[in-house]
C-alpha cells in the first residue's frame, strides 16, 4: 500500500469527521452496505486500494490537462472521477440477477481503505496550502478529495438522491 503511515491517524480522523457530519445531517446512522461481509485479506485490500489510486491519479491528471469539467469556483467532481466512483460502486454490489453465475460479493472494507487514501490526499493538499502553496490546482484537488470522500460515503451507506442532496446543500 502507498499509505503514508505518519498521517494514518489523521486520515482516519478526517474520514470519521466526514462520516459524523453525514450522520448529523441525516439525523440517523445508516447501515453500511454489507456491513457483515467477510473482510478481505491484506494483500487483496492493498491491490484494490492501488487500483483506486491509479484511477484517481489518471482522472485527476486528465482533468488538469483538459479542464473539461471546470466550472466557476471549481470542478464537477462526479464528472472528473467517473471511473473512480464506478469502481467504488462495483466494490459495493450486493445484489445480482437471479440467473447470475457469480454471487454478489460486496467489499465495504475496500471502500474504507479508499476513504483513507482520499483523506491522505486531502491532508497532503492541506499541508501544501499551509506551507504557502498558492496553486489553484491544489485548492481544487483538496476540495475534490473532500467531495470524493462524501460521495464514497453516500455509496457506502446507499443514500438516496434526496439524502445526497441534503448533504450537498449543507
């Protein structure tokens, strides 16, 4: 894993802060998708996290090159990271067609690993800004990392569109 162990505690705390915000806005504690799923082995978690990281970096670099999803005040995070978010969705599939040869196998623990990666990205961008970096790209990357955490949490808890809108408007 490419985890920055020095920031692991801070990253987890930031994820928990975003999770607590979500629960407070909803006024309830939603259930995790497949919260009873069997945990993956460490090497499998590492592999899935690495794949998510690759998707993140590829999509971020593409956006930096093209600015296709730039809007006044930032970027459309969902449009900048469609494959990343689809990957998170794929890790949480808990229902398949009755005639499917392969059973559903959700991995919420892998999504938790991805959340830590995003929180580390947020912390790195925050540190850059605190150290005097004045790049608009760093500001946007920080905002998008935070928004990706929120979007991933929405998927992890299967929030409906109305609940997601509540979070967006807060």
